[in-house]
C-alpha cells in the first residue's frame, strides 16, 4: 500500500504516468447525459450525494456539484491529490455553505484507502463513482468494497464503474503473461510495481449482476495502429443500478 501511495503522490506532483486534467472525465459526462435522458434530474439534484472512490484532484465531484448542486464525498490514497482537491474546491466548500463555521460544505475530500470501511451512513449516497480505482485491490478487497458500496447506496442508487478491459487488449494480455500478479487476472505493473486487475465482460457480469441491474456496458476502441500493434489500454464503463 505504501508503494502505491508514494507512486500516486509523485504522479500528482509531477505526472509521468497519469494524464492530469481539471475537466470532468468524458465518460462521466456521457453517463450523466444518459441519466438525464432516461430519468431527468431524479438522481442528479441538490438532495443527492455522490461518493467518489479514488477522487484524485476532485474534478468529477466538482462537476457534479457545479452542474447539479449535488453534495459530494471523495476518498483518495494520495495526500497530494486530496490537497489539490481541497484547494480547487475551496469556493464550493465555503461559498455555498450557509454558516461557514461549524458546518460542512458541499464537498468533502479525505485521505483514505478504499479497501477500508467507508465512514458513511447506510443508504446515504445516490451515486457512487469507481473510476479506475478498485482494480488495484485483491479479490476479497473488491468484494468488501462492493458490500460497502451496496450499504451506502440508497435503493435504486447508481454505481458508475470504469476499469481496464482484457478482451482484445494486447498490452493487458502481455502483462498478464510477462508480469503475473498474486491472483488470477492480475499482473504486477512494471512501472508502478503494484498489482492491477483487468476485467473481462463475463467477470464483470458475474461480479455485479447479483446485486445490480446492468443498464449499459461501453467499451473503448481497440486502439490498434497500422502495424496491428496496441498503443493504448482498453477500458470499459458500466452503468449499474442497485437492485
């Protein structure tokens, strides 16, 4: 855990592996547009709370707050990321709060591992974001996180999930072969030095469908160049509604 923390602290200070942005993720924008088309503002409004697991610099929570007035809670293992998130969200935290002293603002960000119990009440979140975060966990940790997401999500709440996809990803297949990890489907990332899990669609369905309705699975392009070589990792985004 310390190795991963140090790596991500370094990345948020001087990125080499991480593509940093202050803009909300395009995949999240697609998800919120889909929600609005199908449900209006039922799940995206001032009464709703979002939980971002691996919030980084807070850009996605800030978008949900600015666009929809949602409250937000974000956790990240990187102290540097949380410092950046708090600095960027300063206006949101204080200007929209009726009483600055003694009251929490619209957004809260905290240094915390998502492998630990989430310090949130039952059924307190309308939307949970797990965007390129839980793939660093072992299976038992992913299962525990799933139980915590289910506990904190309200009935018919949403999980927006994004992670690496194995199908037709030559880079992922190569790393599984050359850098095998501690469990099936995991490799040791040669730059980070930590284990990462890569999903198949069948594994996603087996893991989530007993607990969630899967409304949509989006897959990124195969990213193959003219020589037939993979040049970018493949990802999948999943729209999940709590049963």
